[in-house]
């Protein structure tokens, strides 16, 4: 399954729906994971950490919403995201 994790855009929400450890776990079970570039930056999680875990870094949330079979978010999708 292709799983996508976009950056949170809701005001004052800095978390991300998946940590690098979670991405590694999903990848180890045969899933593909996409993380939006700098999605975890606000909480100290770098693109490189996600790449080392096997995730693909993508530039836009639009790409994630278009390609992913499942979306992981902390908060509900905002109207501008769909």
C-alpha cells in the first residue's frame, strides 16, 4: 500500500502523523511511505531521518493526496487540502 503523510496546516499544529520509526515499521512490512518535505521539521524530524527509514520525500501535499492509497494526519484534512 502507498501511504502518504502530508504536513499539518492547521493553526498551531506542529506534529506529524508518522515518525521515522513508524515509517520504518511500515516499510519493513512491504508498504511504501511518502512524507511531505519538511513535514516533521517543527518537531526536529528531518527529511534525512525519513529517507533512512525508507520513506520517499515529496514536495507537495497535492502529490501525496493524488498518489496515496491511505493518508495519515494528526488533525482532520482542511478544506484547502481536498
